[in-house]
C-alpha cells in the first residue's frame, strides 16, 4: 500500500503569503503612486507644461518689447500713436471717422 502524503499546511500558507505579497508589489509597481502609469502621466504633464512655458516666454518677450518701446529711454512714436488711438480713442484733427 502506498500512502499519499498531503502537503504540509505550512507550505500552503507560505505559498499563499508569497503569492499575495508578489501580487501586491506588482500592483504597486504598475498603479501605485510611483508606478508606471503615474510616471507616464507625469511625463505627459511635463511635456504640456513645457509647451505652456514656451508660450508664456514668447508672450513675456513680446510684452517686454512693447514696454521697452514705450519707455523713457526709447520712444516708438508709431506705437504711442496706436496706443493712444486704441486705449484713449484719440484721433488727429485731419482724420475722418467712418462708423
């Protein structure tokens, strides 16, 4: 007669704990706070913010140019005339307004 031995209860518990911990660490590596999905989100957000930074830097450079052109050291008469017309609604005496 051959007697079949059942696996020891400790081995089953050890395998279950090992499998559970392995599953947890794989899940955390993929979807955790520092996981692969979060890393991909951060990279996409970084690219979006870099594009926004480029846009803002261009806008700041344009505004700095306009500010310099209206400063005391350098006065652009055409820009001053344009701003007076746009902001204050001024016009020269020899001009005709058509509405």
